[in-house]
């Protein structure tokens, strides 16, 4: 979802910058002003003295201007951090044993691990997400358990089976895992 919001916001900001900044640059370089442009020519200022001093005597004007600008700066910083901070690696580096590394797509490892986990006894469904860095991934596993199964037995089976296989196949020294267990809720059935 963040990727879609990011693209829409970038498109809007880009469109505003092109529509407002493009004519300013073109007029500054000597092009004729468009008919809708409020200024006449190259040496015309964007804000004349009357426009700049119009609200100066109002007590609310400068605090509102500063608050809006501060809010824009904070939103821009939040947006930049959200774009730069990637919670999930795109790939995991796999030790091939010959001193070289190979890359394995995160989604492929997630799907393989989820497939193996879903075949454990008593597991109805499994969801796996990898987080962390390429060289040190972390797994988040959500298990939906059938009502009759012992959670401790399933957790031991998960640790000894799929997680050990994933760690050994990728050559990772450790694969820290957060596991959440939930029981499947079945809809009540009418007995006749």
C-alpha cells in the first residue's frame, strides 16, 4: 500500500512542480509568458510589495505560515524516512560453501518455508514473513492450529523441522524467529 501512496504523492508533487515551476523557468530563460500566467515578463516579480505586506499587520498570519511550513517539513521528512526504510529484504544472501554468496529471493524462501510449515501435524495454515537485513534475516511465522493439537509439540516440530531446514539450506548461522500461534475458529454447526 505504501508503494501506491508513494507513487500517487510523487505524481501530484511532480505535477505541481512542473505546472508552477516550468513557466517560471521558461520565462526566466526568455520564453514568452503563457496567457494564464499572472505576470507579464522576465523582469516581473512573483510577489510584489503589496502582496508580501498584505497580511503583515494581522496577528494570526505569521504563526499560521510558520505552522503550515513546519507541518510540510515534518510530513516531507516522514515521507522520506518511510521511503528509505525498508523493513523487508528483497533477497537473502545464501552461503554456497565455496566462499561465494548467492542471492535467494525473499518471497521464494517465504513460500518454501510456509509450504513446509503447513505440512506439520495440526497446522491448518501458515504465514511466513522475512524481515531484517540480507545477511541477517529474521522470520515471523503465524500458525493457525487445529483445535486438537498441542502448541508445544507444534512449536518443537517447527523448530526442529522447517526452521532448521531453512537455516541449513541458506547457510545462515542463526535464523531468529518470532512465532505466533492461533487456534482455527470453526463456525458452529447445527446438530439435528
